[in-house]
C-alpha cells in the first residue's frame, strides 16, 4: 500500500508493530492505541519515534496529553463511507494544536484527498497504486472552498470580502 | 434570485470534472460498482429498476426561467421528455444513461444548477418556503440564510460521510410551508426581544421507518452563530450517530436514544469550544450574500385592477383564481400556484414542453422566476394581478391550471414501484385513481383542504406519515397492500398520522379513501372544519368503524 506524504509517494519510515509482537530496540514504530495506552511512557522514552493508530470510535481526548511527543497519529477509515476520522482530524489539528504527521489509513481513495487535506491530514496510505499516482492531480482539483477549516485555504466568503475591499479602495 | 459569482461557477465546474473522472473510471472498470456507488450517490445518481435516476437540486425551490429551460433541455436531450418534481425541491430524471451524465451535468452547470449531495449520506439540498421573499408577514427572506447554508454544506470536508443522510429546512413565516419539523435540522427564523434575527433550531425530525417530529434544541441562536451551531450539531452526530444499523443511523435516533436534553448538552459543549471561530457571520458577510439576491422592481398597482373585475364573470376563471392565487406581500401582485396534479396524471411530473412554455410565461408574468414547493407543485411568485386572466388562459393550454391546489386530488406521491428499486408497492396508479374519483371540482371544494400523501415503501419519500390521509404501500406474500393513516400534518402543528386498521389490498385503496372522506363529511361540525381538525376532535375511532364495518 503506497504512502503519499508531502504530495509525493514516499517510503514509510515507521514499522507497523502488531499487538503482542516485540518492539525493535530502536527505530520508528507505529502501534495500536491499546498497546500505546498500556504504557505510553515506556514507548515515548524509546530512542525511535512513536506513532499511534487511533481508532475512529475512541475519543481523541485520551490522546491529547501525549500529542507533543508523538511523531505520527494514524486515523482510520474502515470503509470510505465511515467519516468519523474527519472530525477526529480537525479536532486534533484545530482544537488540540497537533502538528506532527496526521496519516489517513484504511480505505483511502483519490476521491477523498481534498476532504482529507482540508481536515488536516498530510499523509495517506492509499489503497490503490493508481490513486497514489493521481494524488498531485486530484488534490488540486478544487480551487474554491466554502468552509473554513484549519488548513488555511481562503473561503469563498473571505475572498469575496477581500474583493469588495479592494474594489472600494480602488474607487 | 441569487446570482452565482465566478467562485460559485468555478466550484460547480470543478465538481462536474471530478464526476466526469469518476464515471470514466467506472466505465473503464477501474472502480468497482461498490466503490462507484457512494461516489455517484454523492452526485444524485441512483440505480433504479430500469435505469439510472438523476436527481438535481433546486436549492430552496427557486428557479430562473433560464434554468427551467435548461431542465427542459436535459429532459429532451438525455431523458424521455419529462421530469419529476420531488418533495424536497429537487427534480428527477428517470432514464438517464451513465455515459451521458457528465455532459448533462455540464449543460446544467452553465446555468448554475448542480446535483451535488442530492443523495448519499451527506447534507442534502437545503429546502425552504416556496413563497420565500413574497409571503406577507415574513420575518425576512429565508433564502439569504438558505444560500449561506447551501454554501456551507456544499462539499463539506468533515461532513460528507455522515452516518446517514441529513436534511435542512428553513422557514421565516408563522405558517410553515417548508415542513421544518420533519427535517433533521429545522430552522425557524424569528426575532428575539432585542429585535435581532436568529433561529429556533429543531433537531431530530424525520419520517421513514421510525418517524419523529423534530424537537427544539435551542429556542434562539443568533444569526451570526448559526453556522457554528450547525457545525456543532453535525460534529456530535458524525462522531456518535450509529453506523451499525442503517435503520438507526439518522440523527433522530441519536436524539431519541440520548434524549433531547443530553443531546443538547453535548452540542452546547461542542459549540462553546468553537463558537468564536471563522464560522461567525459578521454583518458584512451576510450583507454580501444578501446583495447578490435580486428582487423585482414592483410597480405601484391597484389592489383590484379592471382586468380582474372583468374576468370575475367567468366562473371557470373565478374557480381557478379562488383556488390557486394567493396573497402577495406587495399590493397589486399575487402568488400563483401551478398544480402538477392533473386528473389521471402522475403527481409532480412535467414535460419538457410544459417547462419551456412555463419559462416563457414566467418571463412575461413573473419577472422570470419560478418556485418549486414540497407539495410537488410549482409557483409563479410575482404575478401582477392585472395579468391573471391572460396567464390563466395560457396555463390552461399547457395543462397547468388544474384548480385543485390543497384539495383532495392535490396528492403527494413518490415514484413507487413503477420506478424505484426500494419500493414494495405502486404509488402513482393509486394517486391517478384517486384523482379520477375526486375529479369533480364541486365535490372536492365541498370537502375542502385535504392532503393525501402516498409512499410506496417505508422509506416514506411520499411523506405518508404527515398526510391528512397517509397511504403506505407494503408487500404481503407477494401482493401489494396499503396501510392507511389519518390525522397527520406537516405544518407548524406537525403530527404523525394514526393507523386506522389492517392494511387493505391495492384494489380497495380508493374505496377506503372515499369511505373516509364520506365519514368526514357526515361527522364534521361545520363546513369549514377541516378534515384534519375533525380527526383531531374525534380520533380515528369513527373512521375505523366506517372503513372496516363492511370489510
């Protein structure tokens, strides 16, 4: 499953460590929320970076105390119909100020890239090679946005107000 | 009318191109039908019994003549020459070809029409009062707020994959023509003690398998806060709405399971955490949207022009005028409702020829504007009264002057088993038969206001729960049966109808309705006691007795 990061296909620096499997001595790891919460300090004090796979039915509040020490939060789309992780992503970015990698995992198709980028995701485990290849194109598909989110894109309402100001200043 | 600017136009064109890519990937096999299903649903494309069905949004029920002509063009070029207006201010085409859909969408986009989110588990077309902006006594034009909400909900990055579909309706009148109490969120514009404009917010209304009347979650939300408050509701729903069972996934179930107080407290917590955000609408932003609505330059006209006095001698004109012409907020003007319920016709259907002719009449008589109401009728919202006699003649020629508005043959019906793959039973032939039974105008007028609503399955697209008489098609051992409810209503006093007894077979439905109506005529206290008021006074008992005594 290709990983798209910063708009390009990248190699995954994190090793997915299944529950019960032994952790490598060093190196970056991605573990489940359950494993992480068993002993967060032990994991965070390791030499390598830590990433957590956070399920979409668990309140992100439980993760908040650790956010500034996490390298990756991976949110889950069990099917692309299940949109809970969009809310989790916005809460992590916009309310809790998380600025590490926010990764979309599960059934990730090109048709969600714009929504995901707007919600704050910056890394994508894409299900199909062809969709990963189409990332650059599809993520620029839209140039107009109606809703303000934390991604910094100007909304249509905002642009209209700017236009008004520049028009009246020019008179 | 709201005029799209360059930004609005760009966005819908970008959406058309995205959809073109999705269709291409489906046709090439790159997308499975399962993957494509959600994508097409996001853009109003259903797979029906015979073909793809294409549902197009008519936001808050406002159309320009140019847009209506374009709908006629789509009906003619891509479909079979007609369209079906729905209960949610949409129009549906039933015979569209998948490969041609992107072109049809592109044609529509040229006149500012789209099909975004007319199906799928997202925020649907925002509906409003079809008399918005022209009804006497309105707080203000609810379309300003409807448009703000349309933009806010369009391609929302957080709420495009909700547990289930989500519908908004807005009214600004004391008399609710938008059925806000049966929507996921209902908004009633009103003013607080300080004279500021805001909304009573209702939540959790809806029909379907488990019908609920919406409950007030907050009596007053200031206009500037409405988007953040709505976002708080949607965020709570997105996270906690049930996803394990499609029949329990609507927000009404979450509200019901938590209780309105607990749900309201969750929303309040969420709202307080984000109310002072970029979603706050300052006056300048609201004014910006308001400024892009254009209004007719009304003339100073007499209340009773000569043309109208003269035409009053024609009993057929008078019959139509009394039935279909309504008071406008400006003296000398009228709102004209156009019945899409001719005797023997499928409710809500209009042909391409009718649409084209009506667009011309709208230009001539109604400042180029047409409205679509949830009763599946159309309206011309600004007709100078002096033009009414000529308009009537022209409407009659195109079969849009049936004087049965709000009467027993003004039936709301879903497409039913004739088209729909979800249906258990036919709706249209039941409606057609009823319009024949009640074709006599004098009888219909004697009966008075009576709304019959028909759904071909439990999903309740025909809003049967809130019909004065509701008819629900069910299947029993491979045969079509119909459950009959009475006493429902969809207005400001919304109520769910009560079942009168066991379901009846297809062939008996019209007889049963006739029995119910006859019982009402015998039971009503006075001629102006409406059917629904008689049911309220007496309960279903006497009607049940009448219907089942001989069955």
